[in-house]
């Protein structure tokens, strides 16, 4: 019985930690977010955070951050924000990296997303 109690406690603790990390990412989406930032935020080692996040979420924390940023940028672009401006708004300081991640996750380029929006508006 004591192991079951510990298992429930640790499961709840991990859920809270992952939830806090996700909130941190969402609240800081416009900033560059590193594993060191997360380590300082939740007071756990970045290696442990990476392991825990991957096991619970099924995606690495770095890839999760990239995906959240690109999905947010995609929404911004669809609202009429220029791709270069959207990349800065989601914390990218290198447009080439933004473009590469955007294309990989959306199967199109930021410019094509803009073109699609412009066609629909006309």
C-alpha cells in the first residue's frame, strides 16, 4: 500500500510539473525559451525535465516549444502579420530557422500562407 501512495503522489507531482512547464511556455511564447530557463523555473535538472516531458507528453520539450511557436506564428500570419514580424513575435532571432521549422510543421512556407490569405481576401 505504501508504494501505491508514493506512486499516486509522484504521478500527481509530475502532472503538476508538466502543467507548469506548458503554462510557462505559453506565457513566454514571444521569448527564446531554453532548457536552462525551464530548469530555473521548476527547479529540476534540464535532463530530468527532458526525460519526464518526453515520457509523459510523447514529444521532446524542445520540439514541443518549436511546435507551439510555429502554430502561434501561423495564426498571426493568417491574421495578416508579416512572416518576418511573426517570427520575431514568437521569439526567433533567425528567420532561416523559423522558415525551416515552419515549413517542416505546416508543409508550406510562411510566404505561401500569406499568399493563401491574400487570395481569400480578394
